[in-house]
């Protein structure tokens, strides 16, 4: 038997998939490191005059600021990604993401420069948010469009490499923060918290090296100068982008509440920092297995059934997960996050890469998919920790508001799934043969 030949197209697809994985890993590493450190010490370091509860809310407010900038990044990088090319935007977004995280690691605290410390922190978060707003769309559609050429029937599986960056970034961030959090408290507060941010430069270097070697999307062709800006084409028929945003809300609500917010909540419930970070690490490891499985399954049975299953599971587990966390048992804490984040959230999140990119034509895909995805992150993940912290402060610490937020996000996703049609069997066409507006696969049923 002769060994199978590896074609240049298949080699390029693997390289693009690795590029997408690294880019999303940098994205989630940067944001989850921030969320974790904000939960542990940023209230004291950057908002020292505030009440502890207010300081936590303020720290998560800067977390939300990064998400507020994401839709702007989706429009900005989506425009140039659809007009100039995918590859150049992927390089720029990764450079801005990694640089922003590195600079946060060098940032003076409130004791050193006063009010300028939180101001600069918010500014760097906004820069990161703009960059991340364009990162996911470019990385995901590059994988999907390359996969269409050689592996059209397995777009879900190949797009899962980009989605795997989420648990990988979470795993890396939790592991690094776990190591530095083991330092004596004074050392952690004085310099240890900076280490995870400074280490992001390693991921940045590897990611840039890989991305410089990828080829432009085989489906992309430069549009005529007379064509309308992609964002105007997308917003002229806004229903597809609204559906794309709503279908992702459940996954991002669960991701945010069961990672960065849960660290604050569980520590307040009496767990040690190392116990909580261990639970997040285990949950991320479970997600690394569930996510590609759910994505591959969506190639066979469709995107809609898999996402709907994850949404139902997330809603069903919302109250049991918080009950397990409230038990005070480290083992049950691990089980709670493994089920809620590792299984239910990953089942919702896995097929989103393929689903959202399939909802738009090639000439507006970068803009449309980015806007839908980033609006979902803003509504689902950007405000969830802030809302949950505020509700807990006014509710005496009861966990019911957190469970209701999880149920609400899952319900929005489940209802939206019924309003979109299946896309996994639709072929993607080059932009020269495709309408500039969202295609029928992005319209409601």
C-alpha cells in the first residue's frame, strides 16, 4: 500500500489551522489572565480607595471596557479584511493583542502614578478589545475558506482548531496564574501578578512566526473600488448579523461566569486561589476534548442540533452547578466547572466557528461574522461578571442571580437556533461569484 500523498493545499490548511489556534489562544490567554488577576488583586492595586465590593465591580468594569471595543474592531478589521485581504489583518490583530497584554504587565499601579493607572489600564483594554474584535473573524474564516477547497464536508472539524484556542488559552492562563498565585501574598501583589502578562510575548512570537507563513484565502478576491463598504452591505439586511449575535450569547455568558467571575465568587465562598484555578484548569482540559467532538458531530448532524443540545444542557445545569460550588468541596467544585464549562459550554461553542462564517457571503464574511461574534461576546461575556457582581452585592451573596444569568443566556441561544436554517451542507463560493449581501443560509427559517 502506497502512503497517501500530502498536497500543498492540505499542508497549507494545517498551517492555517495552527495559525487560528494560536491566535485564539493568545486572545483568550490575554483576556482570561486579565479576568483572573482582576478578580484577585486589581481592585486593590488600581482602585484602592473603593469599598472591596465596589473595587471588584470597578475591576470588572475595565474587563467590560475591552468587550465594548470589540464590535468596533469587528467593523474596522472586517472592512479591511474584506477589501484588502485576510492575512494582513490577522498579523496586525495578533500584534496588537499581544503587545497590549505585555504593556499591562509593565503598567504602574495607583500607588505609583495615581488616577493615571486605571486610565491607562482602561486604554490598553480598549486597544486589546479593538484588536480582538477583528482576530476571531479573520482566523476562523481563513480556516473555513481554506477547508472548503480540500475538506468542504469537514468545515466544522477544521474550524474547531480556532475554537480550541479558547480552552487552550484558559488552560495556559490558569496554569501560569496558579504558579504565581502560590507566591507569598506580598510578592504576588508587588510583582507576581505581572508575570502572566509579560509571558504573553512568547505566545505572540510563536503566533507571528506561523502566521507569516500562511497563504491568503483561496476564496478571497479584491473587490472593485466602486463597491459599497462591507459594513453597509451587512447592515442593509441586519437580521443575519442579529441572529449570529444571539446564537452565541449562551456560550459566552457561560464562559465568562464559569471562568473569570467564578474565581472571585469561589474565593469568597472559602476556596483557596489554587483550588479554584485547579478547577478552571481541569474544566479547560475537558473542553479540549469536548469542543472538537461537538464540532465534528456538527458536520454530520448539523450545527443547529449540536448548539441546541449544549444550550439545553447549560440551562439544565445552571442551578446544580452553583449548588456544587456552594458545597465547599474542592472535588465538587471541579465537577461543577467540568460539567458547566467543559461539557455544556463547549458543546454550544464548538460549532459556532463554522456556523457564523457560513451565514455570510465571501465578500462580506469577515465583517458579518466578526460583528455577530463580537456582539455576542459583548452581550454574553462583557457584562455578565459586572451584572453578577452587582446582583450579588445587592442580594446578600446568594447564587440565584448567577444561575438565572446562565439560564437566560442559554435560553436566548436555544430560541435563536429555531430561527436560523441549517448551513453545514451549503457550499462556499469565491467572492467573484457571490452576492455581496448575506446569503440565504444566513436568513431565518
